[in-house]
C-alpha cells in the first residue's frame, strides 16, 4: 500500500511543465509518481521521454491514446494531429516500442482511497470521453466492468482537473501538465489519504521561447501559443468535449 503518491497526466511533450511538477517538494517526497498517459505528443517528445525514463522504478506509467498513435504512425497509420506525426519522427524504434509496451492500466492500493485503478480515459477505451458533468448513466456505463472492490479511478485525457463521487467510487482527473485548459500552470494531484488537486506555476514566456526555438517550426509556435499561453479556456474545451460523452445538447 502507498500512503502518498503524485499523479500526472497529459504531459504532451512539454519539458518545462514537467520539470515544474517534478520540482515540487510534495512530488519529490511521494512514494511513487503515477503517469496517466499521453506522454510525448507535443513539441519536446524526446526530452520528456528521457526525463521520465530517468525516474526509474519510482515512476509508474500507463499509455494514452496519443502514445498509441505515435507507434501507429511508425507502422503507417498517420494521426489526425500534425504534431503527433512530427513527434513520431523524433523517436527511435526502441523508444516507440517502449510506448507500445506500456500497460493500458495499473492498480495500486492507496491509503484512504483503497484499491485504485489508474488509466488514461476510461476502463474500456483509451480515448472515450467522460467529464465532471457527464450524466450518471454515462458514468455507470464506462465503469460497469470494474470489480466492486475497486474504490477509486484516476484518469486523464480531457485535460481538466476534477474529483467527484460516482456511485460511491471516487473518480479523479489530475488535469494536464503540458496542455492545460484555462490556466498557464501544470496540473497534477496528490493522493493519500485524500485527494489534493494541485497546480505548479512556471515561467510561461521562457517555456514558449524554449519550445519555439528559432521560430521556424509552425507546429511548435501554434502549440506554445494555444497551450503554454493558455488561449484555450476550460469552457471552450467543455463545449468541444461535451457532445463526445453522448449527451443530448
């Protein structure tokens, strides 16, 4: 059983944001770091992968849909996201195989929360959408296959932090480290014995400069402006994601 773990998701290849979280004293003192997918589909995929791998067995990593898409690009299936197609070209076959071999989900016993499943989107699909305000039946459907002994579910994918009860289970989304909506900070969570949603601030202007380099890469410029510069609000994101959870508008 773990007493305290730090959880991150959706780093999306943004090293300055990841470093800001890793520098937090409560992260450094946690018994483990759990990473809920979408590691590298962004402007600094190689740097972020090397940093995560440097953490050794302290970091427990599951794959997300964007991780899956990177090795699918190598196998001849382009992503709909141009930056993912670019990121895949930056990684070696060995590094792409590392992504391919990541587990879909992991389970850990967390003090105060009990048996907890960590995954990217939902227990049945790595890109299925559920939101804090998804209707109860939607939540019942996506969690239906979990054993009753699972008392908490931690997911990412939608990049917006929340904690809520779902039919007596605790569901947590730590938010996004590298592509936050409505904020310039890197979002994460501290678990055990409760749930503490956190935000780490960093120099956004410096991060944009680091990501953009000489300014010739249009993909990097657009990414930095939209996400490091926080041009996408949480309300805008909810408007896009909302229909994907099956709700009737």
